[in-house]
C-alpha cells in the first residue's frame, strides 16, 4: 500500500487500498462458494463452536490490526467454521434460504452507493426499482393496483406491521384493546404472538385455534370461538392464517378462512413467510388458492426467493389501510414535501415502521434482472418436487420394514417423520431413540436436519423434519438424505 492517505490513520482508503481489501475479501467469499458442495452441511456449534468463538475473539485495536486484510480474513474464515451452513445443498433444516450471489453483489453496490431510500423523494429512481419489484410481487398474489408493500428485515417485522395495520383499521388510535381478540392456528409462528403483544393486544386475548390431522386450522372451530367471544363482549378483529407453517409446511384452508373473515368483518392476514413465494409457480399457486383474498400477506424473500438473510416483505391489498396505520409526519422531513412529488414512487417510510433502512429492494431487483423471473419459478417448482421425492423415499423405507412413521406429508416442501413408538415404550425412551436417530444422520455431516414437537397419542413428541428450499439443493441431496437415513436406522 504505497499510496498515502490525505489524513493518515483516517477512515478514507486510497484507491489501491480499496482494491486490495476488495480482492482479499472477494477471494475469500468466492473460494467458499466454490467449495460449498464439499463442505459439511453443519459446522462446529455448541461447545466446539464456543471454543472457536473464544479463539477468534480479538480486542478492538486502537490502531489498524496487524496483518491487515489478510489477518481479518483469517479470523473470518475460522469463525465461519463455527456455524450451520444454510448456503449449502445439504441444509434441509429449519427453513433454508441459500443466499443468491447476485444479491450479495447487490448489497455491496447498495452499501457502497449508500443512498437513502427510507424516503422515496431522496432517491426517486432507485425507489422506483424497489417499487417495481413490490408491484410485481403484489400482482403475482392476485392483488390489484391499489395494493402496496414494503420490504422489511424479515417476517417478524412484516407480521408486526400487518398486525398494526389490522389493529388501526378496526380501532384507530383510541380503541380499547382490552377487548381486542385475535385468532391464530395451533401451528402459528411465534413471531405472530410476539407481534400481537408488541401491538398492544393482551396475550390473554390471543385465541389458538385447533388444527386438523394435516395441521391446518379448522374453520368450524374458528367460527365457534368467534361466536363465543362476541357473546362474551369481546371484539374480534384479526385472523392470522398460515401459508406454510414452519413445523410441517401446512397451508391453512385459505378460501374457507377468507369467506369466514369477510362474513365476520375480520382482517385476514396470511403469514406466508416460508411458503408464500410458491405462488410464483403453477404447482404452488394450486396449493395457495385463496391467498389473493387476504387483506395482507407476509413473505420472506430470504426464504422462498433464496436471498441472503435480512429480507422480508409485507403486501397489503388496500395500500391506503397500510399507509394510514404507519404514516406519521415530521418537521425535519418538510424539505421533501417542498419537492415536486408528482409521479413519485410509494414512500417506504409510510408503509412500515422504519425510516432509516438499507436499500433492500436491490437484493431482489438485481437477480430478477440478471436471471429472469422464470428461473425463480422453475427453482420453486423443483423444491416442491424434491419434497415429494423425499416423502416417497421415506415411504419406501417403511414399506421395506423400517420402523418409521410419516407424521406430515408435504403440502409444500416440508415433511415430518419419526421412529414409530414401540409397544409399551415409555415416552422418554421414545424421545431418546428419535434424538439418537437425528444425531446419527447429522453426524455424517452430508445433510443437516432439524427437529420439532408434533402431536402423538400422548402429546407432543420429538419429530424429525426435512425442509427443502435452497436453490442449491437438487435431487442428489435428497438421495444423500435417504442414504443417511437408511444407514442410521
């Protein structure tokens, strides 16, 4: 680094220093991508991971770290070993995303440009690119031109913004939330109940509705509970349905729930953080019929659209209802109001909780421009087919005498299964056998599965689950899973 800074020890880098930093870090990242298929599906976590964490922990230096970018990359490389590997093809746990390379490059560009997109007036053309993507998504779900949306940090914030909109639509700024009642399914994501609490709805007023044998909310049970609550003086205002639960990928009966919500004058929000993106392919649209009748929809592009973590999305059929709940003026923003705003894109700050935010829309706009929407549709259809492949493989093992039971067949791209309970086996012993099965599968480090608790005759029981959603997961990864399952039995 021979070029001198104008201010030695300052924060500005010379052109040569910028190039060196970019070269070293990009070489590190690209090498990880090239070796991804050969890396373990799970790195060191738990005690081993904590030891690595202690090893890489470095006091913040007053002067530049000795060794410069090379030393920084060495610390990052070691730290990366102590993590799960959701970017890899064998990651079948939780809800994978994958992390598109084009989106990572978009983040680099967005961070380098550092334009403010919280107010569309501050960057109208860049905001238009983001608004174009939101309009495309809204149309894919069957929403009309009155729909609006906002990119968020994830599904939790999107669910929160939707619940605030539903609350405001019913109660405004002065309603008595002590009587406000919301309804969720028995497999609802925990972010929904958390968002209701943050929105001021008492936890005692959140009704958990029973699910059927396929883990879908039962409309009749919901109708009965609404009637009971109205008779007791409560004020029902919201139903939260699921388009792909985390546990099993279950899709609630959306047409029936939409009909019931309309009849009872309730806001219907669909949490499609995991499964909503499947609406982009024909097979997924069939599974999600009725979602177009929802008042609002959450989806996570960092799940079903394969983006890096930190990209959620909320869409609302009536954009003005979303805006009324979130728009608040401020004197220090008056300079934007003085501009000619004719034709300006929708203002992100008016449709969600955030003012300062990163330029999230570029993470999806750039890959859509680079790959085309068709590539996403084909990848999503493939994930649905891979889940069917995994389910068929488990069924073959059962037919061959394996002591397994399928707890949930794929409604989208998730299956759940476990070792069948032996006659007279104690619940604790049954749990330990399934825990040991999962450990044996994961120990081979070729695929990584996760677990959950799903009902049995004696209550919630330890259950293994496979969720297929990474764009890097293909048929060979499913064959590997089935091989490792068979070897672990």
